[in-house]
C-alpha cells in the first residue's frame, strides 16, 4: 500500500523519539516532536534478493563514511509534506528531502535527486535504476520480497474524519453497523485498506467504499455530504480541520498502524549506513525537529514562518568565537574540526536567511571590543546578556539560558552549598576574568569584591578546570551543559554539588547599530518555534560525549 495523504501523525513518532528528546539542563525552548504517514499501488513481481555487498564500516563508534559517494535518490513530489513542489518557490521540498540530505551530510555522501511516478518506483529501485526511494512507503512482507527496506523512520495511524455535526456514530463498530453510511477513499492507499479491513468486512469491492481519483476529492465529497467518513492520519486531519474549522472533526480511536521505510535495491550496501543515520537522527532529536517543522509549522498552501524570514541575498557574515567552551564551541579532539552548538546554530541561521559564514577565532578577552569596533559581524562564546555589555555591543534575543553550578573534585566533602563554601576562608574558586562564571563567583558565592583573593584567575576556562583537577583550587562555577562535558571527559575525577546559581541568558553580539540583529532574531524565533533549538540541545548536551 502506498499511503497517499498530505501530512502525517505525531503520536507514535513521539514514542520513537522520546528517549532522545529531553529538556536541556541550561538552555532554550522546549517544543514537542511530532509525526507522520504513508504510500501504495500496483506491486511489481517479486525478485530473489542478491548476495549483500560489503558494508561501509564505521570506526571508533562513528557513523559510516561513504567517502563523498553520489547516492541517486528518487521520490514522487506528490505527497505533502513528505515530498512536493513548494507553490511559493517552485522548489522540491519536504520531510523526506530534509531527512535524506541530512543523512548524507552525516554519512559523507552527495544526493542526486530524481523524480518518478509511484507506480514505477518500486520496480525501478528493484532493478537498480535508483539507489534509494521514498514516498511514504509502508513496510510490508510483500514489498520485502522485491526491495530492501531501511529501519522505520515514521509511524502512521488512521483516524475517522467526519462532518462537524456528525452524531450517528462515534466509533468504527457503530459505523459498520449502519449500512447507509459511506466511506470516501482513494484506491490502493492505506486509507482504503484501513477502511476495508479495519472498519468493514474485508471485501475490497464493498459498495460502501466510494473511490475518488485523489484524496482531496474524497474530503470534498465528505464536505458535500456525498460520503460520511474519510480515514486519514492525525497530521492530515489537523490540516483539513484547520482549513475547515467549523465543518470537520475527528471521532473515535486510531485505526491501522503502519511503519514507513526508505527502499533500496536488494543487497544494497547503502541499507546499513542509512539505518545508522536514521538511528543517529532519532537519538539526537533531528527527526523530532523534522516532524514538528513539516507537520505543524509548515503551511504547504500559503505563507508560513519560513516564507516571511528576511533574505540576505547570499551576504557573507564574518563570525567569531573562541573554540574554548565545550559544547558551545571547541575543537573536536578526534577530527580536529571546530564544532559545537553555536557553530550549528549560526550555520542554520545563515541557511534560513540566505547568508554564508566566514568563521574566525579570537581570545575571549578581546572578543567584545573587536565586535564593537566592527572587526567581526557577529560574536559568540556563551556570552551573557548584561546591561554593561549592552552599552558596548548589540545583543540578539536570547538563544540559551544558563545557570551556574559548582564543579568540584569527585572526592569533595567539605561543602555542598555556596554558603558552606563561602564560610571556609581556605577554599578557592578558579575562574576566567570577565566571564559569567567570574561574576557568579563574586556576587553569588563570595562578598561582591571583584578583587577577592579567594578567586584565582586563569587565561582560559579550561585552565581553571585543570587547576581544579590539580588541586590548586577547590571549585569552578560552570553551566550545566559545560559541567556535563567536563565530567564526561573526567568521569571519576569531577562532580557537581549543590543547586543552580545565577540564571543568565546568552546572546550573539553585534557591532552597535548592525543591520544583522533583526534578521538573526527572526531566524532564532523560527528555530525556537520549529524545534531546531531543542534538537541542538539534545545533540550537544545529552548525546555528545567529549573525548569519545
């Protein structure tokens, strides 16, 4: 069955993703991941699977590396919001486009996108005309005899969509018991087969199922009173009810659960790498972000938040950071590449507002003055928004919220609160001048004296943590995410004690009067609304393990 609807369900996808999507310890918004639905048609003849080819092998727990290989992908551009032509831009877009592009980014491959009709897709993949196919294709035993499937990337359930005034039935059993009631459907779809086998008597020729050429025509027949019920997934029902708020509703419990998968030529050496990428995207919340973006935020038929974002016309943005604040910005010890939450966030911002990033590195103690003087367009280093800094630079809206915690050696038993620390004059704090950590030490732990000799200053934050490990200081203040990073790298040597201190908001900084502030703020708002910030929080504060 090819499930032809127009948007998909959320409830079961939450079950797939719940383990990955937790609230970040010291950060931005929380949105709800959501979900998806389907695809079918004539089945090509079965073929015997060939001997599997050698699989690309991952090393050190990393994803497989496909070495820049071109992967020929095919879809139908006919299944909103999985794959379709955006009427606003004329571009091919959708959930599956984003998922495959992201999978190839992680696997180091390049996607060559192609389009074909649904009724030839499975046979074309089986014969090796394309490497991977997708169109909301339900995983079933019959298709498994023709093509290889990926692991499921979506789950679909069907609901009963009825007219708003419907009161003759409230569940599928009551519907089936009234011979005058009719179902509207499109032949060969999940909706059709659910109507046949979950509602009626299993007879595909049952005259109570009225067939239409398109799913939209079946819904129009429902609105016109020509049929009494249409089956569809939760996200699609939301879309149709949203377009007809006083005319349609859903009733009853969900029916007909189905799983979607990508399809491959039998024996393909791509199946295992893409399964690894799917698992990785589930784990770090990326699929949850796609679900929310495409099923709840995107409006395929009109303007939405993406259509109204500013367009910077490909402008180059000179960005600066320090590469010393795990996991916001740092050099990955395994790859030697500069990575982190802020790198991903700014790259995504530029993708949304059409700019390119020219990344630079400078020391923290010169960053604010360098941005103020226009040496860089935008700066970031977990910079707390304060009134004093607002007099020197312009800030974006907050993108993270930080609370400071007391990071100590694992065997520390002399104090577990800020008050107990302050009461012992022998105890020392390690910090970096001018940072949130420094000011929290001064004003939230000690006596407000910035020259207090109990605060030992270091050139970098990492140096203060090393001093803690060496026994030269007794505590370092750090936000929850960074403390997790340092504990992860030193699991038997460090711990956190006490509750949070000093809640602070982080923002990007700009040269005063910069025309970039408003566009970046608009992008931040869109990333908050569609769940991308939650994905970054999960990826960098819960999934990423420093040094592993």
